[in-house]
C-alpha cells in the first residue's frame, strides 16, 4: 500500500500528538505499550513524510497542513 507524502498512519498521528504535547520518547513508549526504539522509528517516518528537520518542525508542518489540530494535543499533568 502506498501512502501519500502527507498521510500519516493512525499510530503516527497518535505519536505526533504526544510529541507535540512535549512527551519524551520513553514516556510515549510506556503509554503506548511499546519500545522506545519503535517510537523513534515512527518519529523518523513522520519526519520523512513531512520533510521535517526535527520534532518541532514536524509538529509545525502538521499544524500548518491541518494534519494536527491544537485541540487534539493532550495536556500533560504538572
């Protein structure tokens, strides 16, 4: 199955929301019941698809392209 450049999988979108919230990879891995290495792989795929330089750039692109809405970003407890 070929995925268009801007199309993220459900898992990638879920991870991107947590990255946008400021979660570290280790915390995301615990939350999603997977390994930190798996999260790094997904973030790499997100960056390739969005042609982003880093996590913050990926979030900015996703917001600009409306792949991510501000109200979808979870708030982290203090």
